[in-house]
């Protein structure tokens, strides 16, 4: 855990400054190395939808060591064992999908903290420097660990006022596509009316003196989201940025850059 980097991260958010990062779904830790080299504030290592195993996660976390780029891991589901393992590996925080209720969020926070305030088990892994710095680690972890719930359902949106009152949570991430799905518009990034609902939820979060983030869909949308008051801003995902660049190059050459779910050869 990089306590100094987390302090800088929190100082920026406390000053209402945006923090920029990259969402990683691919195996190569070289992608995270690039993010670190560019001075990004954070990376998210996505194990929910990215096809990453634990050795991949470890290499991504290692690529952020001794830098000011914090490493957050999105787990597959709210699960005490997954949270414990992510933090034992040495991640600076954990992103929890599909959080809808106060009880779920309190449980997530408890899983990220040691007793007596939480239920996290003590491990002799990287986070504790293989048991050599256990006392020092506990102090750092209790002061610094970041727990970020994803607001991605209509139910979560309705409960946002209560969720903002849960201690130990200062940052929320939005999932527009899943939110749209629960609103009856599966397959759309923001279905009819969803954009307005998400902005209202964002305003509620900020009124509670918390911050929120979203993954923009383009460079233009990135600027728009910053103007709207989102402060945890992804420049994109690794696959999204690569596809945008490839599609742009093909379009410049006058070639068809359309994609299809079909596995058949492109005619």
C-alpha cells in the first residue's frame, strides 16, 4: 500500500481537483507501466469483466510500486475473501460492484478493515512485507485503504442518500450501462432519462461532500464529465483507447472501421 500516494490522491479530491486514471482489462502489466510513466493518478485493475487471473493482478500492482499512481482492483462481487486477497496482494483499494444497500456497503467497508472495526484477516503476504512489518502495515491500512462502491442500479440510486452516510466511503463510481439495464434499457450506455438520473445522483453525492467518478466515452465526453462535476475520471479503458485509435487510423485511410459480434471473417 502506498500511503503517501493515497494522501496526495485524497488531497486533490478534497480540493475538488480531478484525478485521472486508466481502466485496465488486459493482462499486460506494461499498460500500467505506461500509466505510471505518464503520471496518472490511478489505475483500476478490472477482474470483474477483464480476463485477468491473480498473477496478472499482482503484476499490475507491482508496476505501480514506488510511484504516485494508486492501484485499485475491481473485484467480481462483494465477497470478503476477494477483498482480503486483493488487499493482501498490496492494492491501495478495492472497487465493489453492484452495491445497492447500506448493509452491503457497511459489509464491504468491514471486509477492508482489521478488527475491532472490521473483519479483515491478517495475512503474511506482500501487504505486510511477508509478516515483517505487520504493525506498521495495520496502521497504514486502517488510515489509508480506499473502498469504492459502484452505483449501477436504479435501486442504488434511490438509496444514495443513505449510502453517502456510511463511514469509510468517500468516493463512488458510476456504471451507466448497468444502471440503464436495470432501468429497462439493456445494451444502451445511457437509456432514455438515465443521463439526467445519474446527474441527479452525482449532485446528491457532492452535497454529502463526497466525490464520484465515471468512465467517459470519448475525449469530448471526458471534458463534459469534468464540467459536470465528476472528479474520478478515467481517460478510458485499455481496450477502448486501443480500439478508438485503430478505428481512427482506419477511417483516415478510408477503410471500414465497423465492428461486429460475429466470429466470421470480415467480407
